[in-house]
C-alpha cells in the first residue's frame, strides 16, 4: 500500500537506523559509519555497515542493504506494510492506512482467529468420545497429556463436516472457510466439506504465536491410497517454505544450537526429552527460505534426518543450503533406530546426548558417505576412494584441516600419510588451475564483471547505467543537485530500476519533501539492496562537473537508442561520415 510521504519521513526520523539495527546487531563506530557482524549471513569479520547520515545499511559480504524499513522487513520476515506498522508501534505513531490494506489485514486477522478456533476444536475432539482411539494412539506413542497440551495436538473426526459446522457456528463465512484451506469444495454441488478427516492434528504456529496451518497424520494406515501426512495448502497466512514446525518454541532454547528433523513426531519427542531446540520442515525438502529463517536464531544446526536412502539424500541436499545461509552444520547419524523418536524411546535422553556430542561435522559426514561407496579390499576401488576423498579435502580452506583429514583417510585406507598428502596436493593444484582458468574467462569479459551482483537486475547498456548510478548516488547525497538535472527524464534511463528511483526522487524534490533512501517506496528488498550498494560505493566529495558529464552521457545514449527507422539509421550514418571527414 502507499503511505503518505510525510508520514514515512516522520516514521524514519523517529526510528534512526542505528537504533533499530542496534537492537539486533552489536555496532561499533568507525569514522562516520558503524560496523558489526551481518545478521543475514554467517561471518567472523564485520562486513555489515550502517551509515546513519545516509539512513542505510549495507553488507559487503552478502550485498543486502536498504533503509530502516527494509531492515525491519528482512530481519523479521515482514511485508512492507507490516514493517511500517512495527516501526510505527515502536515510535508510538498512528498508521494512516488505506482501505485496501485495512481490508487485507482484517482478512489476515480473521484467518488467524479462525485457525485458533480450529485448533481449539481439534484439541477438544481428542478428549471427546469420537477421539478416544486417537487419544490412545497418541498416548501409546509416548505423548502424555502435558505434551499434547503444550503442542495443541488434536483430532479431526471421521466426518465430512464436523469442522465446517463448528466454524459456521462461530460466525465464519463460507468464503472465509474457503480462504483458510481447511475445507475442500465438492466439484459436483459446490458444498464444503472438511479437508482433514480421521487424522491426528498438529497445529503449525509461526514465530509470533499465530496458528497458520495444520499437519494431519492418518489414523487408518490400512488406507494405502491416503497420504500418511497431509498439510494445509498455501494461504494468505501460510507458506510452508517459509515456516518450520516448533520454531515458536525452539527459538527460546538456551542450548545454543537448533536440531533439524524430518517430522512432527521427531521434533515433539526431542522437546519431550529435554532437547527443546528441535524443529521440523513442513512436508517438503529444506528450502533457502527455511535455512534463512534458522539463521535468525542460531549459527549452528544439527541435521538428524532418517537413516534410509531418502533421508540421506535429503541430508546431502540440505548441507550446502544451510552453509549458504552462514550456518555451521553437524550431522547426527542414528544407530539402532530409524529416527530420533524411536531412539529416545529405546535408549533415553542420556544416550541421545552422547550421540549429539559425537555428531560429525560436514566434512566427516561426507568422508563417511564416500567410504560407504567403495570396497577397500579391492585395489581399484581403494584408489577411487582416495581420489574422491582428496577432491573433497582439497576444497578445505585451512592447511591444518587438509592435513588432519588427510591423516584420517590415510589411516582408513592403510596408506602412508605422505602418499595421501601428495594426492591432496595434486587435487589442490588441479582445483586452483580450474579456478584460475575460470577467473581468466571472467576477466576477459569485463562487461559481465560490471553487471550488478543480483541476477534479477541486469544492465542492457553498461555505459549509460554506470552514468545513471552516478546521478542517483550524487543526488541522493546532495538532493539540491537535482536542479542541475532538470533536462533529464525517467524515460531516458536505460535501467528501468534506476529510472524508477530517479522518478521518485524528482517527484519528492518537486513536492519539497526530503530526498533520501527512506523516501523510496514500492521497491523489492533485492532492488533496495542494489540502491544501497550504489550509495555506499560513492565516497568522497560530490563532484558537480562529473554529475553533468553523466547527464550528458545518459542523454547521448538515450538518443542513440531512439534510432529505429531506416531513415534514422541513414541519417545517423551520414552524420558519422561527416564527423570523420568522409566525402560523398
């Protein structure tokens, strides 16, 4: 939605970016800027910068940046309007909301309330006569009533309309029931009936405590056609890629790490046995959104997926996703049990704690996975094991790490340490050569190197775009210079993004409003990061002559792009001939 510019100016004035960021990041001043460890990716050296005078943040590592509103969006996973509402609440301001946004927010509130009522209904059914079998099943799975209450576990009756009827009585409309995803619509007559029937129900709760969806486990395993687990579909309030089961509880853990498991039962069992840091993905493979969410609450994750082939493949896929999010990854491999739930019931919390302490890091796990592929009694397979292990070890950044793991592999294969080191050195040289060749290709393509870091932002005309960046950066730093660029229009910009930025700046300047990053609206987080990067890259005094030269370049490139007809092309060729002294 569009908030009044004057309101946004007041909002950002009352929420200095260094104060808002300082709630999440420990900042230290260095000159006019402040630096700290980036909250969006793991790092040991502070590359996250806050510029109070410009009202922006920017990370030189992951290239995320923007205004104080963008920071609130990124750190809390909020939409633009919700981030504005959060900052307004912090500053004690009333939000002037338009009817469209009010309607959407009211819809969200109704869906949250509806899901809360549904959770109450399912929980009550668990203790009713129709839920007796489900209750016995849950207790038989080792879940006492205290656990059932803590997680809000319930039962969906084996009925076509039990929930539909209950929610209608609470005043919810059929349209709201459709929007909730908790009902299915009959193709024959359009009637509504319950999506979840005869299932043990697990409420999915977001980090702010709202019930946003459900997972249901089938009670009758004899029905081979029915899915064992069924999740809510995506709705206005539920996105399974951006949520994790039990994170609302695990985020409060004092253990210092988070455990990621495959299913609800595993997560619940771990909490029950004292490991209150467990979360589960929602019926899908771990996504980058899920990893990013984890990174907001910890810097270390222990992966405990099932020991079957599917679980091990999921582990391999999850490791690079977690590491990309800046997380340290350890892998716990189950012994004598297929999953944490079974292990805990068999051996108890103390044995599981020992397993946790013995959990391997990413390299150890991958080396063990390589070892399982080969029979070391066969010489050819032993050679392949050593070569593949060397390829992995050579990627490690520390020479100490390379030596340690080389020694372990040499011991397993029963070869000399010297021979293994030679193989790792060979693999290391080959890797360096490959990377050098790759870099040479990049170096030979300077145009590619000058493109923005973000893949979604591309410059079709690098010459004009670099001049456009200079104009944006210079005028954001000294808005009075916009008077010197009056002949420049938004349509002259080769970059659609930079043109929109310039257009908004000019409009605010004409309306005598503050021209700053904080005043830019309707840009994505990725776009704002790019704009913040432009502003951060321009240091030193503003150069008015350089600005005018850039304006001239933009105009010249714009005129060049306007040559479209045969007559235009011929006229331009004639001008070129004359300029070079050619005779007709």
